[in-house]
């Protein structure tokens, strides 16, 4: 039987809204990680059967199948096709699932999966702004009593259901920043990040995470995730407003950041990898997706985890790392309470609250971070799951090779 293995995974540093990556077209940012992936592995792009690319806000600069224009911008052969996937925040995790399925079925020999989102240049909600109409439609609205589907409100509902206090959410957020800062300081991300040449608006400043390269045109290398806040305090977070409920617990401080970023993974079979002299990092052991209540919307990682454990034949005790996307602190804390997983193994290098959440690129970013963490620490099994708009969630089990 054919398997699906991840040969390598690479990502850009994550830029904050209006930050170092704001001046880069999302197709060009995608192209940068595609080129980096090929260079790191010695991949001949002509061998790629398909590029499966995640993106959420497919409008403006991210429309017309941005995966295709990423391939062309990378200078890859015109014969290399691409498809763009929208499973909301899980789009690029779903892209990995589809690439792996294509490889296992024999439709692909070599595929690249990943994604991108430039939330600076294509703001969240752009696809239904400007009088274009909302995506839900009257029948879906009527089915759920005419409510407004809102992730922030859902996060508040989850916090209430699980008895999570503002203090708990804020402490979790501070811990995410602390873990991310520690990972940066210890160089844990260096092997997974491809620095991005950037030029600030004034031609001199590439952003807080940029290092000078001495170019006369002011070009800099952006090397470090710039959303991490060092020195934040519980008092500072407690002073932030709760926009979804006046007496609520969810704030900008304990939710994911609006970000720009991209990531890519090379997927093939173990046999084909050996033929090309590649040593894969991990095998895609099991992949699942579920639908969940679209009102609370964000509880999907809980049933997705249950489903992937049942299908894989593994138990929580078999895992050495969990990547659960920090869309909101209430989501990850509810997942912990429901599953009983070891908190010490959850998002060990920080999550989206600190590192950022570039929607369509986040699934691939999480998986890139997970596979490198597994390899660096000799962890046999890792699990990734993330909530998604509309009430869905993907879950993936990776096995170290």
C-alpha cells in the first residue's frame, strides 16, 4: 500500500497586521515559501503533480485561485497546476489532507500543500463587504433562529459552558506569549523559517523582526515572528475590552492575532522519497474532518480529536505533542477540559495568540511547527486540530519517521 510522508516543511515568519509582510502580495509571499521548499529539498518543481493551497478570504488579491498564481510567481513550470482550498481556518490543514489522499490513491506521486493569508491586504470579511451580501443565506439563518453566526460570540458561549473565567483566559494568553518568546530565544523556529526580504514603507525599516542585509535600497530580511509580546502583564490584559459581550471574558488579548503568513509542505510516498534521496520527517498517519454546531462554531476540535483517535487506534497517552489552534483561549482550554490531555504537551512553542493566525496559512504553519518539534525532540506521535468557521474541524495524526 502507498503511504503519505512529509519530506520537509517550511514557513515564513508570521507578520502582524500592517507589519513586515504588509507590502508583499500574497501570491508573491506564497511563491517565496514554494521556492524555499524546493531549494531545501532539491526538488525539481517540474515533478510536482499538484499544489494544494489553502486561503480563506478569496477576494481581491487572493482570488482567481491564488495557488495557481503562486506557482507562476515562483517561476515554476507552467505545467504545474494548483487548486485553492477553503475550509476556513483549517484550509491549509485540509490542503495537506487532500495532498496526502492524492498521494495514497496514486493520483499524485509528489504534491505540495500549504497556504497563505495576507490579512493586512485582504481584511477578514472582505468577501462579503461592500454590499456584496452575506455568505449564510436566509435558509441557514432561519434554521438557527435568525442568529448571527459570529466566532467571537461562540468563543464567549464556550467559555460560559466550560466555566472559564477571564483570569484563566488571560493567564493562558500570557503563557502562550512566554512559550513563543522562549522558543524564539532558544532558536527552535530557525530550522522551519525561511527569511523573507522586505522593504518598509520608508524604504528603510522592514519591521521589528527584520535584520539588515546592507542593501542600498533599504531591503531587509524578516526573520522572526513579530506578534510575540514580551513583558505583558495580567493587569494589562484585564484592562482590554470584551467586544462580543459587555460582561464577557473574550478580549483581543486572549484571542488570536490578525496576521500575514504562508507555509508549505512537500508530500510524497516513502518509496518515492527514497528514490529521490529524501529522508522524510513524518508520516501522515490518520486524517479526519468533522462538522459541529455552527452557533458555538468553535467546538469542532473536541469531536475531531475523538474521531481521529478512534480511527488511528491510538490514545491520548501515545502523543508527545498537541497543536490545537489558539483561535481563542476558550477553545483550547475547553479542548483540554474535555479531553483531559496533558497541558504541558499543548502548543509547546506558543500558539496563535502569540505567533498569529494568518487564516489560510495557519494549518500549514501549525503542521510545520509540529513536525519540526517532533523531529527535534524525538516525539513519535503528534496531533493537530483546529476549529473552523461554520462549525467544522480537521484533525491529523503524524508519526515521526
